[in-house]
């Protein structure tokens, strides 16, 4: 079995390891989520220094050990430096990273998930779209790619295809007028159309739509509720975001 691996990936978490090393959590194209130790990565002259930073996309060379990988070489594809230097952007990037890790099991790969992360980081850096909308779009598309696609074509309870005026995060789909109860919120047609677009669009085009200002916050809060329903525990980055926004 070949123990030396080469793959494209992103650094989603880092922790100190020893005096000058780092323990990295990578999401890679070919190996999925892996733990990799970058020995000496904190040293100023280390060839691993640049590529072992949080949110960096790169080409990684990994040696497979018994329980983890060792990073033996790396080349930066995109550093996404603003995501580490701007506290506001850092908070949102940390949320996207932690959400990804919360759903990924070791060894599960996903080229489209990796591309979605890359494009979402790009949009955060550009600052042309509000970060709340980037988060909402990421949540919806990410959950769909992870196997949690909401039902938009019919009532999730009775199967009717008409009078679909409500969306239930707990049920995971649209609710018709006849099945709706007090917990469900009426869904504006503009938000329904935005959700349908995100689900149907290829990953590279998910951000190519615009919502009127009046619908941006409702879309954000709806996706927040939908995502929370599938999480087993509160994310630390969510708490960090709330502190910044308060």
C-alpha cells in the first residue's frame, strides 16, 4: 500500500503540537477529512509555514502513519489571507469550516463540497455579497450535498403539490396550507425561488442571484433554523459570531 499521498485540500482547523509543530485538520479531495501533523511548521524558515495556515487551500503531500498523517510537503493554491486578518471575515469563515467538520466523517470525500468551500471563501474575501447571505447559501447547498436536501416540490406531510405556502425546518420541507400549524412560518415566494435556485444550480453558480433587501434577513434566519435542526451540538463559531453581532 502506497503510504505517500498527494492531494488538494484546505486547512479547516489547527492546534499547537509540540514546540514548533501543528496538528492540522484537513478536508481533502481524495482522502476526505484527515488529521495531519506538520512538524516544525511554526518555524520562520519552515517550508510548511505558509500552507499550514487556517483556511489555506493547497496541494498537500502526506505520509500515512498508523493513526494519522504527517505533512511532508505543501504548495499554496490560495492563502485567503483576509479571512485571517479581518475579525469579521474570520468569524464567518470559522463557522463555514466548523459546520463542514461537524458533518464530515473520516474518509468521506466530496469534490463538490470542497469546491463549495473554496467559492464561499472567495465570496467572503470579495465582500460584494453580505456575509449573512453567503452563510445562508452555503448552509443550504452544503446540507443538500451532504444528503439533507429540503423538499420543495410537494407538501412534506401529505404530498400535495399546490398551496405550498409554508416551510418547516423540523420536517425538512414545504408544508401546504391544509397541513400547516402554528410552528410553521409562511414562506415568501422570493425566498422559495432563491432556495430552488441554490439547490438546482451547479456549485460554481450558487451565488449568482440576488434577493431584495427585505428578504435577506428572513432567508438568513430560515437557513439558520434549518441547519440547527441537523446539528447534534451548538457550534463554538456560532457563539463567536453572536458575540460579534451583539
